[in-house]
C-alpha cells in the first residue's frame, strides 16, 4: 500500500531499487541532482538528465527517474528529483493541475506526493532520496523556484547551469537561452 505524503514528510525505503514517476497536466522534464553531505553537488556532472549526463545506478527517462541506491557512491548523500516546465508550452506549474510524484521500491508502491500550492514556479524539487544512519529514505520536498531550473540549480551549487537548462528546454521543445556576448 502506498502512503500519501505531505511536504516535509519522509518514509523509509524498503528496497534499494527505486523509481520516481511524475504525472503532470503539462509537458515536464525531469532532472536528478546528486548532493553531498553539505547539500551541494560535487561537480556539475552530478546533474543528470534524459539524453545527457549519466551516473552509475541512475537513469532519467521521460517522466521518471530510476535509481539503484546500492551503487550510489558513498560521497552522495541525496538524490533530488526535480521537474521543470520551461520550454514545454506552459509558463508555470500554477497554471495547471497539481503534479504528482509516485515512488516505488522493488516495483511496489511506497508513496505518492501531490505537489499543491504552486503558483509562479517554473521548476520544483519534487522528492529527495537520502541516507539517514545507513538507511535510505524518501522525503516529500515540493520546493518551487519562480526563476526556473537555473535558480534551482544555482541553489544546489551548480556552476555551469546554462548548458543544462538549454538541454532541458530543447528536450521539451522550447527555445534555448540567447547566447551571451561580453
């Protein structure tokens, strides 16, 4: 049986083979971000997207992220699953019905999180998978970013955000950011 999580609530994960799947009323693109104990990326390669960077044990697919927590490096304390609407034809999450993140472990439903109270946000941290005293848990986050994926990635310590944001916008069929000249 699956639990319905609210923001901030967490549950232990009964298995190490985990999937996070999104249901949304508009096109969204997912990104997985690996964080260390200081809650920052180790380097920009820790931002994983469909058809982009990859890491052992993590696969980003349309509307889902598959994670094998048994092979995640010891230096990684958290895996954030983020979603963005940038470039997908909808300007903000508040313009459509609330998205839902569903978590399964070992193929069995564990939790669902309906991400409510969204307004101007163009990107959101949906859930995080994290280590606590040697065990893995899932937490409902629901943190939104009006500034979109760029703001979310900046908050997590990512340096070279433009190529990542452009790649995600391309995957959603939208325009990339204009080139900056100095």
